[in-house]
C-alpha cells in the first residue's frame, strides 16, 4: 500500500462518513414528528414570562 493509495482511501472514507452525517441531520430536521419541538424552540425568544416553562 503506497502513501498515495492510503491517502485516497482515507479521503474517500471520510467523504462517505461526512455524507452519511449530513444525510442523517437532514432526515432528522425534515422529519414531521419534530415540527412541534422546532416551532416551540422558535417561539422561545418571543416569550417574556419564563421561557423555560413548557406549555
């Protein structure tokens, strides 16, 4: 195994892992079941009375 081969292989593996992580984040973000928690988090700065309290 030459240095160039090892370098190319490690770059390929790292790119694949990065793609998997980005795909996982995109799936998590666009999942319909998370919509309520994202909407609640988006309203937090607008609430003036104890924003940590759940409604």
